[in-house]
């Protein structure tokens, strides 16, 4: 077993400090609806993969504090050899799991990762399951050197994809065609698959937060927003860039500049001990000042943020942790709860940053018609928003800029800095 897997298991065991038997399931493949002898691409649960380093469906990693770790994987069958060409598996045959559990039948048990399958009959205390899952999640947040090297590869391949997309994006090409070019270039440079559904939106589509690329053609002198990241060995990048195809207008340049300033400030503050919620509010304040300078908002910027006016234009959180998949290991520290405030309800995480954390920073400003044309919101924020000016901006779309930052004791390291931020 590799040194880094041993180190991760030691970290997990120290986090648990338990006499419980801990069982971590990898999960099972999901059939494509309608049969056709097809399965969806299998991704093991991050907890299992992080502790084993292999991507085996139907596997169970077992931990007994008195005896250590046992890695159970499905018994190798003739079908495996004939249809899949599998000749060996990591670990030991899972047919031995029942006997292993029987010998510990009087011990309390926790199931983490994905239950079901070989763990379907294991009885646990749900409260304990949640507590141990939270401890493991926290243990996984700091990235070890092996993880950092993989993330660098994912970011480098993503950078190549963005370079190709920027070059290809011309008047008359479709959003979907841009996505295809980006993906292909990522794959040519080591990307194994995309880490999430890509976003490519031109014009007003740039204001749709999770827009799926369509057959709409890019028009002259409009924003194109791309949010994409490729995956390597389960670890994904997550990058956003917004630029203009053609000649930027003053509106384009001003909006892009406000978001770029917030991004650069936000990345500079990714240091150990920095509270993420506070950084979110600081970037929101910076962009609110920009909107006041444009005549879109009225009044004191700090008061506007306290009244959540900024969320009309910046409705999501500043970012989230990355790792084994997009938003992996994000969340809230125990005891912290999600706010119901308009301006804070969509924070993906609320915790202090620590050395080794890998996070996105993704400020954005958007002119989202369903938010800004809602009569109740127009009435609620009548004294804070210059609605006539807003109407002049609706149709421009939006700007999101996002980088991937490694938090270190020596300061933030931007792994996506080579992807240009130019408009």
C-alpha cells in the first residue's frame, strides 16, 4: 500500500478515536433506465476512494481500532475476466466480510460512504453515522502532496481547454460547439472526463447560473461566460471566465472590471484562519461599491450589504472547496447553520480556511430577469435600487470569474492563474 494511503488512514483513525467498527462502502453502479445492458459511469464514494486509492464498485473498507484496516472487494468472477478483462482486484474477497462482521457482532458499527449492497443488513446508529462521516469529511479537507499534484494536472488540462475555447469562440459558432472544443482540448492534455456539467452562455444566457450550452449562436459584441473544469483521477478543477466576442462596450468593461477586482482581492485573502463567510461579505461589499459607482445601487454600500441588496446581482456564494469532485468536502462547521438571509442562504461553506484547503473563489454580477423583474423585490428594494438604470442593463447577461486556490502557510497559490482574465 502506498505511503499516502497509509497517512490518510492514520488521519482518519485519529479523527474517529472510536471503538466502533467503521465500514466504508464504495457504492454500486447505476443502470441506465430502460436496460440495454448499460451502466452509468461509476464514481466511488469519495470517502472510500480517499482511503483506498482504487475505484472498485461494491467494495467495503472495514476498520477495527483493535486490529486495523481490511479492504474487501468483490470476488473475481468468470464474467469479469471474459467481459471486462479484469484479472485481479485490490484487497481481499468480499465473501469474507460476513465472517469478519460475525466475529464482531457485539460491537457498535458505523456505515460511511455508500450503504446498501454488501452493507444492506448492517444495523447502525444513524447519529453515530453522521458524526463519524463529519469527522472524516473534515479530515479529508486538507490536501496531501499526492492530491495537490493531481489537482495541478487537472488545472493544467483545464487551462488548455479554456485557451482553445477562447480561440474558437467567434460570431456564429454555437455555445455547444464551444463546449465541444473545450472538452476535446482538455482530454488531449490529460483530462479524463469533465468534473461537472459545463456552462457556456452567450448574451442573456450568461445570466443563467447553471446554463447548459445550447444551439444558440454567439452574437457580435456580447459576453460569453464559460464555467468548466476537467477531472483527473477523480479530482476536478472548476474555472469560470467571461469575455466579449467582438468589441467590449463601456458597460461590459465596467462590469467585468468590478468582478475582476473582487476576484483578485478574494484570492489574496485565502490564507489560514480566514473565515469564509467574512470573505464572502467583503467581496460582496467591494462589488456593491462598484454597483453604486455605476448608479445601479443607491446609498451606503455597507448598509446595502447588510440589507442583502447585493444578492439581487450576486445571488450565490463566493466559492467552495474542491477535491474528489466539484464542491467536495465543503459544508459548515459543526454548530453552524445555513442562514435564511437572502444574501447568505446560498453559501456552500461556512468555516475558517486551513493550510492545505483547495477552494474556488468565484465572484459574479448578473442581470437575472426573474430576480430583477419581480414586482415584490422591486417594491422591497425601491429605495436601494435605481430600477430605471437596471432596466438599461438587463440583457447584458452577467460576469463570473473563478480561480482555484491552494491555501498554504506561505500564502495563496493560484493553480489556474495561467488562464487569462482579460475581457
